[in-house]
């Protein structure tokens, strides 16, 4: 059976209170409707997608952008009510035998939810995802007082996508429209037409964006999911007259490294890792060797500046893992001090820093004790607290 998803994005979003309809509001540069269309398109059960827009959006940039999305087979104009828009979208899905109607304001629907609805529609003809009511529900008496307490064990909160045989849904919606009945969801129209609608487990994460507060929570949720990985590498030859410094920790009595700053190969690799993960330019750009003010500079201070650039870009450090490439010195006795110093420079707990070393088994320049190299890998997360 061919399955079409109808994504309804024709509302004017009066509850959101803004000039822009909520389906076109952005989360990380993508509109809610685009995210919802892509969420439906990630399901292997969906063969085609029809998007329903306000007639005023037809022919404009929103329609052109949506037509470029994979699996979008058509974009049609909606009607005055949601029910009218759904009917227009279902009628446009001419090649489908089953249809799934999904709100453009539910961008977090998962393939597992879609699959469960499709399977139930194939078995029963109609189905919706729903979650049990978690709170005690009161019915008011119309004057601001409680009339009764409802038994929440029999109550569910309906979600989308709601699915049905296409012929059933067209018949139910057309009948409701002719009778002047405003079905607020597809199940209501199907119930009125005498069709039984199966309930499958919904997903608490499949939230609907209705208010400005909902949108802010959705933005924070997406930001929290934005992880970035960066890699840094640095190498310095022996030959400096200064004390050897690794990871912000001095190693008195060991040969120093040559370099414009204090030649801390560990912190230099770490800085490049976090800057790269944030999509920023490398330490050579931020701290050029041509800058005489940086001669002999403390790399821990430079790392603090690099971390501030990362924070300004909207990210925070999750963890950093360092591998030192050196025949000597042995870092084991100083590893904890190095972890603490790197963590302090980045503004994180020391438990988020890994420090380890390996030798080169006398192979190559580093194996011949001509210098020290270092690899660093950093994981950043989008900071939901950032503006």
C-alpha cells in the first residue's frame, strides 16, 4: 500500500502572537514546517509528502523551498479551517491508499511513531498516536469552579501523524464539512463517520509548538543536540632555552621546546581542537607569530582566550582528550596536574580532560627525540544559554 504524508502548514498561528506564522519560525536556521517535512521523510514507511500552505504562500519562497525537499510530491493551498486544509491535502495525494496527516508544528516526530501508526492503519483502517494523561483533569462548570474530576485512566492526549485509509478519510472529512461539523483532528471526523480509530503509543517528545515558550524549549532542545568534534595537532622541536611546559605544567630540568610563545605543545593542540570544533579559525590566526607581544606568552592564558572565543560562538566544551607523542619526559607523575591545568584554562572540570602519552618506538624525528608532538580531540555542545 502506498503511504502519503500530508503536512498541514496553513494556519495563521494566532496563539503564538507574532507577525510570522509559527510554521515558518526558525530553529537553528530551519523552519518548523521544513523540520516536520524532513522528519516525515526520514521514515521508510512514507512514500510521498504533500504540504498544505496558506493560499497566500503559494507561488512564494516557502513553496519553492519545500518543493526542493526529498519526497515532497506536491504543495497545495489550504482552506479556512484545519479540516478544510487536511481535505485539500488528502485529495491531492492521488496515488496513496493510506494517508498520514501531520502538524507542521510537530518537528520532533520519530520514525518509530510513524511506523506504529502505519502498521495500525494497515490492520484497522485508522489509527492515532496518543500518550496517557499524566495530570488529574478537571471539568469546569463554566463559572470558574470545578464541576467534576475526570477519570484520567481512560483519557489520552492525541498527537500526529494521524493515519487512515484515504477513502475513509475523504468520506469522513467531506461528510463533516457538508454537515457544518468542525473536526479539530482527523480522528474526530472518522469517529463521527462511525469508523473505529486505533490508539498506538505516542511519544512524549513529539511535542506541538503552540506558544512562544514552546518554541524556546524546542530551540534549547535542538541546541542541546548540536555536538561538534574538533581535532588539533601541534609539534615543537627541542632547543628552547626556557623550561619545558606541557599542558600548563612546568617540567624543571627537562630540555625546553622552541617556539614563539612558551611552546606548550599540549595547549596548542587543545586550542586548535576547540577552535576547529566551533568552526573558528586556528590559533595561528588568533595568536600570530608575527605579534611580538606574544613572545614567550603563557599558553594557559591564550587557551583561556581561545575558550572565550568558543563560548562567544555559542558552544561549551564537553571534553578534551590529549595524546602526547614523546620519548621523554615521563608524564605519568604530572598527568593529574596537567589535567587540572588544562581544565582550568578551558573552564571545565578536570574529569572532562584526558591526558595520555605514547612513544614512537624510536621511529621518525619524534622517536629520535628531536621534539614533542601532540594530538587533541575536543567535543563541544551548543550552549542553550547562549543568546
